[in-house]
């Protein structure tokens, strides 16, 4: 359990099977879409960014999902308990402009009749430029965000699926990105500053079963003036080699064992708790807003509860140092997907 990958090599062998399973601190295994032996329409590739503070947040997801290329944008108003979402799609073409990068450093673009988005990336910063016409109530959304990349390790997980050896999930989460910029919806502008806002990148590539469920939680901020973040989750694939649970403190990973989400059956907006098998992540969670979406698009159906709120409790670093959290902003989600 908790096997750490430490050497570079291809992600997949000649049969399209994973060469290693486990976790890593960076993208050591080399992803190449051409090495996948599963049907092309089963490949999932996405780059998701969330940026937020205690008052509002914004998320951009650019993805290739089978035969569809998609851009989804969410804006969340925590103070007024409002959320706005729109999705633009187009057929996935076999050309350079539609290719997703092979790692989390490559540029990516999406363009359709009413929406465009560009991820412009260097080792030092990731820039998001977006314009979405008729985003909500006839209003256009425009965004220009620069996310500075601190010197940091990250969460990387390589997960097989028991259903088929050609299925896999390769994922990197980078916490504690420092944002500067703004999002404008109509005439109203929302500013983001690294003084009180943080960003996270969720980079993923894989081939999944037709039905799957996952739990994911993330938070980024500062504790005593030092960057602190966490990534927690389970339920997706065979994680016997390693979990995706860890803490990030001052750019260094502190690996955790198993985490369990305790979600009230009555409502996602009731208080949650989180417990850990090693006693190193014990949290209460007070929800602020449930970004709930349930629908279908083509062969894809999804029921998502991404709940934003405040974590309070304790997390313990590798050396035994206790990190006390109080009203630490983050999110936790349960997502149920099916591909018919």
C-alpha cells in the first residue's frame, strides 16, 4: 500500500496496459494517446482549474470525451448562494487544435461558435483566457487569470480498473496555485488576488468503465503564512497500490492512508465529517453551496454534487506536526457517471 513511483518510463506498455500502479510527486510516467489500445471513443482527457476565495469562485474544464470536445464554465457566488454554468461542445476532430497536451505543461485551446478558451502555460505560470457569449441570461463571461506556480510537489495517481487491463486513470492535482486576474459577467467584474484566493489544477487522462463513482475533496490556503493544501478522494478504480490522499505544506507532500467521507443522507448541505485510517485527517465540514448538476449529453450521464464549504479540524504532517484548520475554504464532491 502507498507504493511510490520514482522513475520515468512510458505510462502504457505495448499491450496498452499500465507499466506501474501507485502514486508520485510529479508526472513521471509518460502519457501518449497513441499507446492506448482501447477504442478511441472511450478515451477521456481533461484539464480542470478552480479558482476561488470565500466570496466567489470560477471553474474551467476543457475536455475531450470520446467523440466530443467540451468546455464547461461554472461561476459560484457563495455570498448570495447562486451558481451559473454553461457548456459548449463541438465534434472532436483529429487535428492539432483539438489535441489535449500530453502533460500539464502543454497549451490547450477550445473554440466554438459562442465560446473560446485558451490555457497558455509555462513552468512559472498558467494563464486562462476565456470568452463565453450568452453565458447566463444573455450576459457574456470574460476571464483573464494568471496562476503563478510555486515550487511544489503534487498529487499524481496511477489507477487500474478491474474491468479491463486497457482501462486506466492517470491524474495530477496541483494545489496552492497563486491567482491574479478577474472574471467579468456582463458589467460586473470579480477580482482574484493571491492575497485571499487560491487555485487548483486537476489534470486527467484515462479510459474508464461505463459506470463509475468517485469522491474528491480539495483545499488550498495558508496556515501561519505558509501555503497549505490537501487532496482527498477514493472510489474510482482499484486503489490497492496507493490512495490519492495527501497534504501539501510549504511545497512538500505528506502522504496519507485512507480517508472516508461521511455525507448526511438527508441533504448534501448538512454538515459532513471526514475520518482517516491513520488518524491524520479528521475534519468537520460546513457546506456553503452545493453545485449540483444532473443530466445527460449524448451517451454521457452524470449526477454531480460538488459542495463548497469550510473545513475545521486537524491534519498531521509526516513529522507529527499538527496543522489546525478553522473555516478553511475548500470543496468535496460525489460524482456518479455512466456512459451508455
